[in-house]
């Protein structure tokens, strides 16, 4: 048996035994547990150091298996699943009766996702082999970082963060997408984007319009689009918003205080922190700065490298991290969302 097949089988058995398994997805690495096994939850929350009221996304190998966890599947969800699964999209649907409160944070919705990473799909298929079984076996997986820290995009990041707390870490290389999935709440009459990601509000809008014209409003002309989009206005704990831990103001944060700086102000900021700043920018290194990383001007490529760059600059242990702000345009919204949270401590754009 090839080595990867052995480790997939071993990982699947470990999940069945109530153990945790870290595995790659195309977005970020997840920390997986059997979503139907109550005794797997205590270790998951302990390792994540995450408040237990926070809901977790459940992963499956196919839409058909995922939908066994929903009480009803609105047409919007079917359309989005058909268009974007397997892929970096999470759908919130009304939960089925068997779904544990621990999965949903005791809310009436459950977050479902079919990832596209081949290792994730192999693991999900191995874990949910018996297709006659109803409901399906799903893997609950938050990102495999400690709560509030930067999500891991390589197996080494997972080991750096979680150390010996998790013995089974499946290797899958660097994640292609690099930031967490787009979350769409399909429990409302008009679906709402709760967390932006590689799949944009405009693409979701387009998919819904193409197949069910009655759902969407007139054409999307901006990031806000025809769909209601709560990404910049969602506050964890506000009375009408489901709890989404990625919606906390300070999330995905490096330890070094980070500032989001407009391009025109970068030079002044560098001068101010001369010798004490780590910089993440589009432009070439400045000789006054010892720790300087560049990321591409394309949003997808930028997202792919973002978390690894933040980790690397964090390790420099400078006084501050200066991050050159990308343009505030629709295609940069997912990256900007993560940067604003990472830079919560001292960002000029901080309003929360
Ligand atoms: O790309 C991703 O989504 C990665 C990979 C591993 O799949 N997972 C991920 O999980 O980012 P996590 O736990 O770090 O973030 C999931 C977000 C959280 O903010 C959680 O509150 C929200 O999804 N969520 C999950 N189920 C929910 C529900 N039923 N209602 C509201 N929010 C939910
Ligand atoms: Mg997370």
C-alpha cells in the first residue's frame, strides 16, 4: 500500500476512535474531529483553546452526503453547491435533528463544506465509506491554529502551533487558496455572505442569478452587490447575527502589533519606526528595514502567501509590523477583511 494511503487509513481510524487529525484543505489546514462523536469535542476545544459556544464547519466528500445534515436544502444552497463544490465555500443551512449542539454552538444552522484538496477528499471518503449510512459521517474542522491566531497554510505551521497536542498531521503541501472559505448563510430568503473569501459575493450573485433568476436583485456593480453582504458590518454577538468567530474584530492576529498603512504613508511610517519595523509590501525592500517581504499585486496570489508572510514577519519580533494596504476594491475584499483583523491593534482603518 502506498504511504499516503496508509496514513489516510490511519487518520480515518484515529477519527473513528475519537482522536483529532489535522489535514490540508485548499483554503487552510483544518483540525478534524468526528462531528457525531461527543467525546471528540472536549479535546478539540482544548487544543484550539476556543470558546465552546462557537460553531464549527462540518466537512464531507460530496454535496449529497453534506445535505444529510440539513433539515431543508433551499434552492440557493443547491445552486451554490453545484457551482462551487468541491471548493472554498461554506453554506449555512437549517440543521437536521441529529446535529449536535456542540457543532452549531446551539444555533439552528449548521455550516457545511465540501473541500477540493485531494488529501481532504481522500480522508473524507475513507471516513464516510458506507454510503448507505444515514446521516453521513462528517469531519468537524476549525482551522488548525490556536484560537485567534493566524490560520496554518502548511503542515509545518500546524506543527509549529499545536506541537505535540496533535499527533496525526496529514501532509498536503502549501494551501492553494491560503485564506478561509467564503461563508454564505442560506437560511435567509436572500443568501448573505458572512465571511468573504476567494469566491466573491459577485460570483455567488452571478451563480444564483444564472440558475434561479428570481432569487437575485438587479446586477452587481460593487463588492456589496445584489446580495446582502455583512462582512464589514458583522459584529460577533450582535443580536441578529449568527456567532462567527472569524467575525471577531481581532482575529487572525500576529503577536507583533500590526498597522495597515496606505501606500502614500508607508515611507513616513518606516522613517518613524526606523530599525524596529517588519514590513509587508508590494514594492521593493527599503534599506532602512531589515525584515521586508513582498507579496504580488494579484489578490489570489497575495491571499495564497498572506498567512505564511505574517508568520514569518511575526517571528522577526520587531516592535511593529507595517502592512501596505491593498486597494479597497471588490477583488481585494477577502484579503482586506483578514488584514483589518490582523491589524486590529493599531490600524488606522480600525473602527470596531
Ligand atoms: O476554509 C475554512 O472554512 C476552514 C477549513 C478548515 O475548512 N475552516 C475554518 O474554520 O475556517 P473556523 O472554525 O476557523 O471558522 C469557521 C467559521 C467560524 O467563524 C464559525 O463561527 C463559523 O464558521 N460557523 C460555523 N458554523 C456556523 C454556524 N452554524 N453559524 C454561524 N457561523 C458558523
Ligand atoms: Mg479559524
